[in-house]
C-alpha cells in the first residue's frame, strides 16, 4: 500500500516535471535547488522563440533564477528604458564584467573583451583606423573584387549546372575572405567554386559555439569539461590553437613584408588594419600596438566583429527578400533608378556614394536586422547596486541579459505588425531612412560601445545585395526548413539552400 502511495507521488511529480518543462507560456517554473535551468535546458534548441513567448507574458523584464550553486541568476530585459539606462545613461556602472571576460577568454584583451581604460584606448584607435578614408578606399576595392571574382563566378556556375547551393555557406566564405583582407591584407581564398575547407574559418565557428554554451552551463561544469578535455571545451581548445597559429602566420608575413617595404602601400589603394597597427605603432597603457600579443588580440576581435555578423545579416536578408516578391521588386526598381543604365548591366561596378543612395534597400536590410539580429544576446554586469527604470533592483553578482531577437518581436516596441517583414516602417514621411533609437533597435549595440563597423557592414551588404538581386533569381529549395541556430551568432540551423537562375538585366 505504502509502495503504491510513493508510486503515485512519483507519477504526479513526473507529470508535473513534464508539464513544467513543456510549458511554453509565461516565465519558467522556479524549482527548488535547480531554479529555472530545467525549463531553459529543455528549450535551449529553440531559445530565441522561448524568449519571445516569455516576454509576451511579462512586462518586459524578468529574473531568471539559476541553480543555487551556480551563480547564474540573470535579469533579462527587453525594456528600451532599461537598455538606455544600462548602455548609455549609466554606462560606467555597467561594464562587460569579469564573467564576460571568462566566457570570451579566447578573445584575449581585444576591444570586445576589455573594459575601462584599455577598452577606451583601443576603441579610439580602432575608430580612427576604420573611419579613415584610406580604409574606405580599401573596403570599396576589396568588396568589388570579392563580388566580381568570387561571388559572381560561383553563382554563374551553379546557375549553369542547375545545382542547389547553400547561400549561408557562400556568405560566410565571402565575408570571411573580405574581413580577413580588410583586417590583415591577406586573402584566405575561402570563396571559390571548389568551396574548400578552411581550418581558420572552422576554428572560429567552433570557438563561437563553445563560448555560447558557456553562457548556459555553470562555470564549474565547463571548467571541469575543459580539465577533462571533453565536449565543447575540447573543441574550443583545438580551435584556439588553430586561431593562434593562423594569426601568428599572418603577423609574421606582414612584419616581413613591411621590413622589405618600409612604405606600407600606395595611399590611394587604401590600407589594411594590421598594416596600420604595425606602422603607426600606437601605445596603450604601456602596450605597443606592434607587439605580437596586441596584434593577435586585435586581429581576432576585428575578425569576429566583421565576419559573422555581416554574413548572418546577408543570409536572413536574402531569405526574407526571396520570400517577399513585392519587396524584391521595389529594391530592383530602386537600383535601376540610382545606377546609370550602363552600370546596371555591370552592376558589380558600384561606388560607395551610389550605394548610400539606396534608401529602400537600406530599409529592407534594417528590417531584416530587426527581426534577425546577428548578435542575438548581449549582457552586462553592474559594478554597484542600482535600480533600473523598470523598478528592478540589480547587484554586482547578477548578470543582465538583453535578448535582441525577442526585442525585435515585441508589439510594445514595434507595434502590432512587429512579426511582419515590412521595410516601409523604416521610411520616413520625407522618403529618407527613419532613424530608430539604438536602445530600441539594438542590432548594432547602443551608447559608447556602439558598433564601429555599421557603415562598413551596410556598404558590403548593399554591394552584395545589388549584385545578386540584379543578376539572379533566387528560389528557396522546396521544403527547406529555416530556423535559427543556438550560438553567439544568429545563423540558420540548416543553412539557406537555394537554386539560382541568371536573369536578363
Ligand atoms: C551586420 C553587421 C554587424 C552587426 C550586426 C554588428 C553588431 C555589433 C554589436 C552588437 C556590437 C557590440 C558587441 C558587444 O559589445 O559585445 C558590435 C561591436 C563592434 N563592432 Fe560590429 N557589427 C557588424 C559589423 C561590423 C563590422 C563589419 C565591423 C568592422 C569593420 C565591426 C566592428 C565592431 C567593433 C570594433 C565593435 C566593438 C565596439 C566596442 O566594444 O567599443 N562590426 N557590433
């Protein structure tokens, strides 16, 4: 009898556990000892949509309780007032924090992974180099070359063969090559018809995945994995070695090149960032920008910044545009009106000024970034206790997390049609691009740590979009499933499988 009683209790417990794990409505159940981790773990494969479901049921901010032993409590918020307070108004109280540094350890002391004076000085230098005219000249030449000699031949080839191609893979290759050229001056040659395996690129993918998983696993557990050399941590340590070796090779090649050639390159051709760092030899808090460790961290951080974000944005954009013919039509009409007719026939010969005139294309890319932000989560840690505009109390042992994918899907922020792809929401009454405050549209971050490459990214994305949309019709393979993956960059889980057909311009 007693056995039967215990069995009944166990059955009720299991039913409750299953219900709470499956529960898609509202905030997850807070278990004794385990906190909300069981529900999170159960839904981790669809974490972005789970966040949307949760925030639909809250007033924009809620406290995620981790297991009692794991120091994983996290205040999650999609409230623009909180974002503004943390990212701008009270910026100095919200550094990235030591937790961030531990998770992203592979990035060393680079711009992404540093706070206070070290970050401030690095940002000043990086901003000066990225915004310089000679870098823009280099950008224009690099993107033109990659489109003409890399992208177009591949698309022509698959169009002639009638084969299926994964455009996510193509974009990753394109932005990997172009970012590597912009940062180091060297072309790793990822984007070619043979679609070669490039260990440097694979190492970046593996490192990113492992860094993402560290967010959701107690620190003691990932440290144990690292010590045992198993799982994600094993992948990370292999990737780390590949990254170090490849970057060291680029640095020594560049130093050798500059030794032979004291003047870096012709100014009018523009200059890569590694050359500028070595040549200018800046000094930051006793560190010289020409030292190998400084160069290694700067290269890796800039590669991470530019490569994946831009290819993720291009992938979601192409999918959205291919599934919205009315948007595609308007973009094509705009391109024809901006480019002189002879140039439309050879649409790879754009210049930056022409690309800047493409307002509707700009709006369509922004709309795609709103729904599919390439960096889907960002987090901060308070130095001192504080009360957020939403009334929530935060303290130094707590992380604050912004789920950007959910932020782009909140009716309270974007209106009832927030789930629709509607570029028109970005066009003002006077026909220019509507400015949305960054604490609402957080894709490029906000406040003093706003992305330094926003303009660079828009130029690349527009150049690629113009070349593809004018020259080809893109059809998504029937039945291909599109959903976001789980990593620090929002990619498509199964890639973007398409067929392309050459158009008569
Ligand atoms: C669609 C493309 C891009 C998106 C969505 C994007 C987004 C972001 C975001 C969210 C951050 C803040 C990250 C954090 O603090 O953890 C960031 C920072 C940064 N981005 Fe971008 N980015 C893009 C392209 C680029 C490109 C092409 C470059 C380089 C040329 C670049 C350079 C940087 C740098 C240097 C930072 C660090 C700023 C700082 O911490 O002060 N980004 N970006």
